[in-house]
């Protein structure tokens, strides 16, 4: 029987794979570098690991992160899993 401590240790060492893609407006290598750097930092500090797809049609998951440029509203995204395409606006 696992203890509560064993349960939490298991969770903290497990990585959840999250699919992500972005709009074609991020064609600049510097912008893509900023995005990759941010995703890598999040992965290093949380239980999330991102799997990058070049196009949304490649994604066959229940939900995924769709990174797009802000339309003058600043950076934002809903908190928690929404299901389907989850928009993350920024830069």
C-alpha cells in the first residue's frame, strides 16, 4: 500500500505531456526562441513538458495550447484546462 508521501513523490517526479503549437505569425527565429525558452523554463519548474507541433492539424489530443500574438490586449490565457484549443496570447 502506498503512503500519502509516496503518492506526492510520484506526482512531483512525473511529467505531464502537453501539446502546443503557434500561429504562422511567429516566423521570426528570435520570437520562436523566446517561446521555446519560456516553455523550457515552465517545464523545468513544473510537472509539465511541452510537445511542439508545427501545425494544429498534427495534434490528436483532447486539448492543446495554441500560442498566438496579442491583439493589443496584453498577454493572457485562461487558467486550467478548458478542453480543445486553449489560446495563449502574448508577445
